[in-house]
C-alpha cells in the first residue's frame, strides 16, 4: 500500500511539469515579448496569443506600425496605451503600446513593425522590430 501512495503522490507532483494546461483550465497562456526579442523566433500553438509591447516617444509623431503581417496565420488586435493617469504626466514622455496577435493556423511567418512618422513614410523609419513566428 505504501508504494501506491508514493506513486500517486509522484504522479500528482508531475502534473504541473508535463501538463500545465490542466492547471490553467485548458487556457493557453499569452507569450509576451518586448524590444529585447527583436530578431528572435517565437513558437506559438494554434489559438495562443502573442503580445508585443513596444515603447515609443510621446508627442513626436513617431508611431509603431505593423508593416508585415500574414493575416491567414495571425489575427491582429491593437490594444490602447495605458489609461490616463497610470503613466507619466510629462508631455513627450515615452508611451508603452501593446498589440495582440492570435495564432490562427499552423505555419511559419514573420511580423515586422517599424517606428516612423506616417506622413514621412516607412522609408524614414527610426527603428524596427521583427519576429519570426512558428505556429504549431
């Protein structure tokens, strides 16, 4: 009987390691990346959400824009900047913007975002962000 209890206890302890979705109620956790992930590869499961957080200068006209997105593989939903009063009250202070991309189908793609003034055009971008994305 002692061996059965040990086996049962060991099995219960291994559930979080090998089956984390059981502890999350079957939900697939978001993958969150920031500028430090530029040029990296991210692996997602179908239905999982990728969250991209990028900082941009406030009140300068420069904004991050998605310039390459395969809408057959990723669905984009841009989130608003933090609500007023939760960030810096200094005019021109950096603003953190967040985008969510839901993995729709298996495949490989790239996400490219450029930081530029829309009236100057993408060719005058001052920064870029790229990810290789593999959806399983």
